[in-house]
């Protein structure tokens, strides 16, 4: 699991530019699924198990994309101004390093700022690529970058950029590798453009028309000093994700997930968050509607360059999904 997650987080793939990560996932899944296709938006769809008149098609979604930056202007001295791709917060940005799709590296600087204890808006920041003129700048308007930060193995805890949602991607890959046969049809979708408004998952669900769905993503923890915003704790197991700013999970699907966790003997938690949402939002409301819930992986420091997960939560999420999909699914 650790080597898989390292490979996934070290791949550069901001929203809308998922080709690099899609290739890595395809290589991992070859030989473990019945078919692999890419839909018009770039979602990677892996099918496993036959569709029959009386079985259930279960869609599982994990998003491939990560937050990033896009160059909006390069000035005459070669400094690049930028805009955000997804939830990039100024406080997590100052002093950071970025890596462009073309390999160019840069550091984020800011205009003179009167306070040492606050940060200005992104509009007052720029990327310094180590050049002195626009003509020497290795990037131009429209080029995209992600945060550059090495993967750290702290034992049970793993730290990197893009744990949101490469940890969900890793869980879904490992589950597909471990499920030997299924009486259901599994439609595992590695979605695009989640971080800019869950834009990929809805069209994918429309194309698949599943009977029910689960979004696999990260969720906030409330287990650091003075934080009581969530009851979710790192290392205490995957969470059934029942409410966020975009979704109320279908209670039947959530109950089925809880029963599966008990049967698989994995610890589980309940996730309720007031900000943000997941692919469940657009899957649930696609087509004529899809009963949808979520399995969320606890994660600290979400949308910072140092997101932290616990490898035991990833392994328990895999166990849970294998348990759920190896048996006949009926709501
Ligand atoms: Zn996410």
C-alpha cells in the first residue's frame, strides 16, 4: 500500500489535466478488471463482473485530480501571476514550491505585506521561476502546476500533497486487485475535475446508470489541538460519510456500508462536515437519481501541501470494500 500511494501522490495531475495519473492507474489495473475505458471527459472506467437481468451495478468513484495553479500572466521580469484550480488557500501557499506539467519548478513569493502574521490574497502572490525576463520564463499563460512536496513515511502516518484523493484512488485500486470474483457488476470510476466542483462524476454516472453508488474520498479530522469540528480521528477506521455541504447520503446505502464494516471486522466512524462535498453530490443527482453514500478516509491538513493519512485506515477501507462487493448487493 505504501509504495502504491507514493507512486500515486508523486504523479502530477491537477484538475482537467489528469492524463499522467490515468496512465499510472491503468497500469495498476491491467489484468485485474474486465475492461478499461476512458469517457469523453477523461474519467477512467474499470468494469468488473457481468451485468445480468437481476444483479446490481455498483458505481465506486475516487477522483484522480488534485488542486493546483494556472498561470494568468507573465510580467517583463519573468514573474508569473496565477489563479487557483480548486480549493487553494493563501495560508497554505506562501513559501510553497510548485511543479509544472512541463517539469519547470518555481517558488511562490508575495508582494510586500505589512503584517508578518497574516498572508495576502493569491492576487498579491506570484511564482518565481528563477529567471529575469519573460522571454526566459519556461511557462506561459494557461500552464498549470501542482504543489511540490516529497512523500514522507512516518510509520503508520503518511504525508504528502494530493492525499486528497490519491488515498481514495489507492484504496479503489487495491480493492479491485483483491476482489477475485463478484456477483455484482462493479463500475469503478477514477473521476476527473472533482476539485473544481465534482464535474466529472455526474456525466460518468449518467453513462453507467448504476443502481447505487459510493464515493471514496478523504474527510476532515477533529483530533488535533483545540479542534472539535469533527468526531473523526486519524487511525480509527474509514468513515461512513453521511452529510456535507452538497450531499445527504442515502440511509439505505449508509446502513449497508455499516453492516459491511461489521462483517469485515473493521473499525468505522461517521463523517459529517459542513464545508465541501464529494463526487457523491453529482452522482446522486445524475440521470433519474442514484442512491449514493460515501466511504471517507480520515485526513489531516486537507488542501495543504502536507496532507496526512493513516495507512491502517487505507487498509481497512480496502477490506471494507472487498467485503461489500464480494457478496450480492441488494438495497
Ligand atoms: Zn477530494
